[in-house]
């Protein structure tokens, strides 16, 4: 598992050489899916943060 994660993080910034339009389309779709998954995760965390109740730091002033 550790080697798998290391390989993923190593290949994230790597430019991939494509030779055909189909290769290019598959590469772009893969990147698009990763961006979508990241957006949905960040959006749910942000939504929960925005709708959380406000904690009062000083009471009975």
C-alpha cells in the first residue's frame, strides 16, 4: 500500500506523453475525475463548516 501511494504521488506532477487523441482524452478524463472527487470532498467540508453553530466565547457580558 505504501509503494502504491508513493507511486501515485510521484506521478501526479509528471507530464504524460500521449501519441493519439484517444490517449489524450483518457488522460484528461482521469484528471477531470480526480478534480471532481476533490471538489466534492472539499465542498462537503466547507458546507458543514458554514452551517455549523457559532460558539460563543464570552457569555453574560
